[in-house]
C-alpha cells in the first residue's frame, strides 16, 4: 500500500508541474512577436529576448564588443 501511495504522489506531482509548462508569448500592440530564442521560464523567472522586443518597438540595438555593453537608441 505504501508503494502505491508513493507512486500516486509522485505521479500527481509530475502532472501538476507539467500543467504549468505553458508556452510563453510576447505581444506588442496585440500581435504576437515571434522571436529566436523564444522566451523561457527558468528558476521562477521569465527571460525574454530584449533585442527582438526593442527592435519591434522601433529602437536601434547595437552591441559594443569592446566595452561589452548594449546600446539602444529610440
């Protein structure tokens, strides 16, 4: 009986964890922004591709490799 209960609890934990594994989307003015890489949820934090978002909003994005920084101009 204990093995069955343990299996049932593990199975319930698996399905409850996968139930929240929904795809994360980014929308700008009601339109979905398809970007690569896609947004991800890791360690309870959502990481989004900022370059794609800023460019979709009309900003110019540049990488300054010498100073290791991003330059965004609107």
